[in-house]
C-alpha cells in the first residue's frame, strides 16, 4: 500500500501527447493560477498529497462549489462527482437536511471544548443502530481514531506489537505508516522520513489473504501481539474484497491468541450499511474506527467497541485519549442529520442496488468489447481495474503499469464532465444524489473514454 502511495505522490509532470484525446481539454486556467499561488504557501501546493494530481494528467482542479452529485471548479467546469470528498458524502454535496441542521446549531456557537447534548444525540443514534459498539469516543479524524484504538489495544492487552496487512492504509500514524520488509512474516519498515525504525519495529506487516502467514506470526510473537488491524474491506489500494472465510478465520485466530481484532471502517463504515463491513462479514470486531461519514463529511472520527475494552479509556481507565475539538457541535449536528437519513428504511437497499446496476452496465460494455477491464463493487463502493483478474485480493495483484491506462481514462472523463479521484488506486462512490439520468450520462462518458483508452 505504501509503495503505491509513493507512486501516487511522486512528481509526474508528463503530459498527454497532443491530439490523443477525442475531446478538447477543459480549461484549467484559473485552477492552474491558484495552484501556482498555492505552491508558495504549501508543500507541493496542497494540504494532502494525492490532491496534487501527480499520478494523472494536468494540474489540480480547485473546487468552488458542490450540490447534489455535481461539483464546479474555479473555471466553472461542471462535473458529476464520484469522489464525494473521498466517500463520506453518501447523501451528495450540500444536502439540505445536513445544511439546515448545521446552520441552526451554528447560531448558538461553533466550538466550546465542553460537552453538549449533541454528542449524546449522535452517540445514541449510532449505538442504537449498530450492534458492534457499546461505547464510543469521538475524535477529529479517522487517523486519530485509529491511533487511539491502537493505543487502547496495547493498554488493554499489555502487549506492544500490532499486525497490519500490505495493501491496507490506516492513516498517517507513525506505527502504521510502514511497508512490508522481506520474507513471509516481517517487521515493518518505515516508508516515510521522520519515523524512527523502533516505531515500525512494533508493527508486523503480512500479506492479505494468507492464513499461513498470520498463523506463523502468532506462533513467533504470540505473547507480544496486542491487535490485528484490517480495513473492513481494503479500499485504499484498489478494492480488495476478501473472502468471508478468511475474515472469520482471522476472528478465530485473534480470539484464540487473546489479541484484539480492530476493523478500520473509515471507508466502509456507514457506507455498506449502518453496521458496515462487520455486518457484511457477520464478524464481531473488538474495536471499530470510523471517519467523517459520521459527521456529514466534516472533520470527525470515532472509535468504539465493547464496554469492557472502552472502559480502559481515560477518565475511566489508564489509557489517555483527548481532543479539544472532539465532539465539535457543528460536526455533531451534521452527523445527526446525515445518519438520520441513512437510518431510514430502504435507504441502503436502494443505494446499493443503484450502484450495482451502474457497475454491471459498465462491466457488460467492457466484456462485450473484450477490454481488459474489471469493475469491482461492494455496496455503493466501486473500483476500476485494468486487468482480467476476476478476484484481485492483494496489492501485489495490481499491475502498476495499468495505471497508465487510468491516467488516460481520468483525463477523458474530466473532458466529458465526470470527476473521479486523481489516482487509479482509489475507489469511487455512488451517492443517493446520483439520479438515473446522472448515472446514464456517466455511463456514456465512461464507454466513450474506455474506447479511447483501448484504442491506443
């Protein structure tokens, strides 16, 4: 996963050859001007590396407005958006119920650093509808939630080592920003400057979908492993849908060895359903982490789990965790409004069916033309792979050379008014705001763009 991230963030100024696109490039003059100015303020001109468009063609688009499933950039180009702020905008941009709730709460102030009734209201909404959490703690980001869950797992078990999987990303926490070393079972190696090797040495990095590697790790470090952390469904380096048998075996091995199982559901939580990947696999994790989907897309996160384990968190227990802006009233308000909509009968059934039909149409088109192109889909999440492998389950099965095709696809789609994340390793999202007309337009644009990609 981390090697893929480095490829995404590497400096790539290559431009598509002139006249190789079937449509004229959209104007990026204002975005380009803003980007040049931004580079004088921020490293690389951005505040998160993937935004720099280094793995696709052209300069970044500066977004000025979003409404429903549509976004507009600084040059007033209009796009049907399948990024949705990287997933949390499951209702689309600027949803009226979310906006109205936020505006109403803001009239009384935007930050207190003290408890509010809104925290209780959102927590009750989550716990009553999610059987996998008994107590929760709000944070300000998914990364912070994962960092805190790891600390809690170590405090609860009295052990130090963590197992993570190659191809899973858990934010930029030092002990998890690691890649695999050599050999089947290895200590992690730092993949970013500024991380002491000693931090990475507490992390074992294993291949996904390999029970033998997992068993070997526990045989070697049984008394040292505090937790195993895995994305609910790995979706930060392609969409690596694991077999249910593998996830159930993972649960059993953790239980046998008295290690905690942590589901990082920052992407899958409240996306696949109100109970996320845990319900999809019918597996009970010990701890779960969630991201900004619980705050309507605003900066927020959460970790939670069994009351016995959560009782170790201060002030009840000895594991310290805090945050001045945790439970921020504006984020809580947005979360209440969004999750109220998600909890309505039939919401996920309708959304997931819409996404499935969209993906099936794309696959039928590609298969009919014998294109080496596979659409992976679970719930309202999907991913395009330029491959004929029907079941990509590990990062190693993704051909880095295939990203050249995604670069062309991305540019063709922008020129046709369709916005995807600026990396072929990233997944796409369907929201409830995407109408049949929007999806039909998007399908036609994707069909035309695939024809261009495979014509080369």
